[in-house]
C-alpha cells in the first residue's frame, strides 16, 4: 500500500504533466481555428487581388484547405502527439527534475511559436506588399 506522501507525489506529477500538456495543446487548437475561419477569408482577399502569391503563402493556404477539409484526421494526429507529450512529461517529472521539464516545455513552445510566426509572415507579407504598392 502506498503512503500518503507517495500518493501526493503521484498526484502532483499528474497535475504538472497535465498542465504542461494543456499549454502545449493551445497552439494547435489555435491553428485549427485559424485554418477553419481566418485563413479562408484571406484566400478570398488574395483571390480578389488577382496577383500571384509567394510560394510560402500558397503553401499555407493549401495546408489550411487540407486541415479544414480533413479536420478529423488533424484532431486525431494532434491527440496522438499530445498523448505522447503527456507520456514524456510524466516520465520527465517522475525521473528527473522540474528543470528538465522546463527545458522540454521551452523546446515545444519555441517550435510551435516559430511555426506560428512563419504562418503569420506567409499571410501578412503579401498583404503588406500589396498595401505598400498601392500607396
């Protein structure tokens, strides 16, 4: 039988791992919302402009189309990745220090942030170029 200290430690580990995974899941959820609602509006705007899109923007629009058409697959992939993340966080917390978890979390968030920034540039750079060309 486990002592109350061991149960408390396990509960603490589960809570910290769950909180970390929840934070890691926020950006993919924002991506789904953006792919389903925001980026299609830009597609319409770009279509009305009639100019050729940079490859990065065209790729982002294609990815958005795939995600919005096959969102169930994207959610399944996201669930698998978050489950793996939860397992890694739990393993790190049970065998290592909080510092290792912070490093893992920082790597995940920097990667997600970098991808989000690239997507931001892909959408807004053509708009900025068009606006400056008009002025």
